[in-house]
C-alpha cells in the first residue's frame, strides 16, 4: 500500500488526539495523588500532636485521618496499575517514580502501627510522612515536566507549585504543632519553620504567575483575611522565642486550626485547578477532533476542486475538442483576472489561506505559552541544582544556599537563574582552594 498525503495528515492528527487523551488520564492520576497527599498531610499534623503530647491528645483525629486516607490510597493504586498498559505511553522514569511511591505506600501500615504504639518521636513521624509525600510531589512534577501541550502545560505548572507550596504549609503545620504540643522551643525546629515559610512564598509566587486570573484574585484576597494575620502572629511566637523557652501548649489547638484552615483554602484552589485542567484537556481534545474533521474536509475539497490549470490541460487533450492554444499558467504581471479561476476557486483559496493563517496564529500563541511553562520548570531545576551544589561544596544549609544565590543576584544585578547557572559552571577547586573555607 503506497503512502498518501491524507494518511500522513490524519495519522498525525490522531496521534495528537491520543497524546491529549493520555494527558487527560494523567490529570486524573495527579488529582488522585493530590487527594492522597491532602489526606496524609492531615494525618501527619494530627500525628505530630499525638506523639508530642505523649499520646494524650489528637488520638481520635489521627485515627479518623488514617481511615479517610485508605480508600483514596486504593483508588491511587488502581490508577497506577492502569499506567502499566502500553497504550498509556508511560516512560521508564514515570514508572520508576510510581514504583518509589508504591514502595513507601507499602510501608505505611507498619508506620501507623508504630505510631499507635508511640515508638517513633514526633519528629521522626513527621519526617516519615514527609518523605512519602515528597515522592508523590516528585511524580506530579515529572508528569507536568513531560507534558507538551500549551495551555494544559501552563496549568500543570501552576498545579505543581500549588501542591509544593501546600506541602510546605503542611510541614509547617506539623512542625509547629509538635513545638506547641511539646511546650518547649527548639532552635532546629524553629529554623525548619522559617525555611518552610520561605519555601511556601517561592512556590506560591510561581503558582500565582501561571494560575488562571480567578485563582490569582482569590489568592490575593486570602492574603488579607484575619486568618492569615493570626497565623503571622503565631509564627512570630514560634520563631522569636529563645531556644529552650517554654511555649504555651494550649496554643497547639489554635495553631492546628489556623494552619488547617489555610491548607483547606489551598485545597479548594487545588480542586478548582484540577477542574481547569480537565476542561483544558477536553477543550484540546475537541479542538483536535475538529481539526481532524477539518483536515478530512479540506482534503476532500482539494480532490473535488483541482487547480484551474489542470482543467485547461484536460480541455487541451480532450479528443472531442479542437485546442485553441497550449495550456500555460497566467503571468503574475497580468494580475488575478488573467487566471480565470472563477469565484468558486477564489473562495476555496481564500478559505485555505484563512485556515492556514488562523492555525498559524493559534500555534504561535500556544508555543509562547508552552515556552513559558517549560521555562518555569527549567528555572526551578537549575536553581535547585545550584542550591544543592552550594550545600555540598560549602556545607551550607538549604536556606543559606538560597540566600547566597539571592544576594549574588542583587549584588550583580543579574537574574537568579543566571547566577544559578554560573554557580553550576564553576569548577570544584574554586570552592576548595586555599582562600576558601567550608561554612557551617
């Protein structure tokens, strides 16, 4: 069977439809991950108070949170199983991250049993839950990074950073609850709270940049609520206290309620963002299917309305007619009238030109959006790598590494991304020479 133009055009469009369908499936996957993360965040927060209070408080809340997470976990496992089907097109990296998530989920029952027996410390339990959630967030990030559909990609960038900011808020809730419930201030935990506040600001800044205008407005309005003002006061209580100072244990309930209300607000944005993603995928599917129909129609019109010059050639070789002249194309200098194409052909050409111009404009706009989404994900990767390099080479904390990059950016009036790329390009001996000492 010989290859045809229509086969190529229609097959390309069908592959595009399949790609959007795969992405729609993955939107459901990241939604299920987001739901389980939300449930585990609540369980982590209740667990931190339960263990920090010596099992005296939040036992009922902890058990209820664990029970609420179990059916969500079952749904997620089912969705992960579906990704094994070849037609889903999951990459090796995607499957590896899924395996990592399943590995931690398999260990969750044992962790809960240990918590019931109050074996781990509050700190260790928070760390264990956070590690599990980190694998899920990484999987969501990978799905967003692999998406190549403008519009949808932009929303996925917003989703990833909202999930990341919400997880930092969840960790802040757990660490702060542990501090208040224990009744004693700890300098290391204070630093963790400070780092988590900074991480939220960075992630939510990217979220607001890529989210839909309505969500940006809601975020701005939320920043002005009494809840946020009260949270800031509680944060100051935690972060300004001297190491070893006594904390009012009665504030643990207030802290938990205030931070939970904020996380619930973020959860409502996440639910709305998932709906936006679903609608974007459906819109992309509808547009691609319409393009498929348009492609068929366009090919049919081309077959039914061949170029005028072919008609002239047919007439010239018609044995029943006496030819007047050899068929030649009209000179361009003779203008459109000399082409004698007729109104039907003019309309067809105009339609094709309009279609091509419309498609070109749409593709150009989509490419701009896609570039912006890719750029945001790329910048995040580069900055994180540069932070890691400074932490490894100079022994800095994550916060100190990021502040160092920020300071260099301001001092030299360069973008943070440029400073991060320059940092990564420096050889190791630059950091370990005789004039440099490792900082703790």
